[in-house]
C-alpha cells in the first residue's frame, strides 16, 4: 500500500512538473514574441516617419502639389503592426518607384540622408521580424506537439501568424504532421 501511495504521488508530481515546464515554455515564447512585436512597432513607426520626411523633399524637388498624401494621414494607433507593415510596404513601393523614375532626386542631399536612415531602419526591421518569425515558429511548434498541445487546450493558447512567408513552409509541415 505504501508503494502505491508513493508511486501515485510521484506520478502526480511528474505530471505537474511537465505542466509547469510546458507552461513556462509557452510564457517564455509569449514574452519574446511581445518584445519582438514592440520592437517591430518602433521600427514601423520610424519607417513611417522617414517616409513622411521624404515627402516634402520629393514634392519640392519635382514641383508636385501632391505626393503620398495618404502617408501623412495614416493613424498608426488604428492599425495593427501587421496592417501597418503592409501599408508601409505599399508606400515604400510608391516612394522608390518615384525616386527611380526621377534621377534628379538622387542629387538631393537631404533625401539621400533620409534614405540612408531608411535603409538602416529596414535592416533593423528585417532583423526584428526574423526574430519574431523564428519565435513564432517555436511557439506554434509547442501548439502542435505533445504534451504541450494538451497544455495549449487547458490555457487556450492559439497559433500566431507570421509577418512574412519566410517560415510559413515550416509551419505548414507542422500543420500537416498534426493532421496525420
């Protein structure tokens, strides 16, 4: 009888240990994701600010009345970082299309300075997004693998999305493994 009680207590302690360890792994991943998301938000806001700073220079150099006015009207508080990232990608395409079409803009020192800052910000943004996506891959792996998928159901954790298609293939493989 003593061995049954000790064995039961040991088994329950082992199960609780697995639950605590798995819960902590989820929490650690969530903290890393939230930190990366905050850093992405900072980089996206800086990107918008740099785009906004380039608009008057381009308008002045090309004698335009309007150029990318929607960038000046963008309210970042109403958008998620995913939406803001997509919107800023559109603005960037328009911005660089205009710059590429007008060699005159490459002579503007103020615009070149802004574009250098923009490039540095893009490097930071890409690195932060890569960190975010890598962490989301780990988190989504926890969602799908045993025994953490049980903990996921207990605590209501849901899969997270990526910023780009960079790691989507990995997640699709994990999703396919879950279905089998």
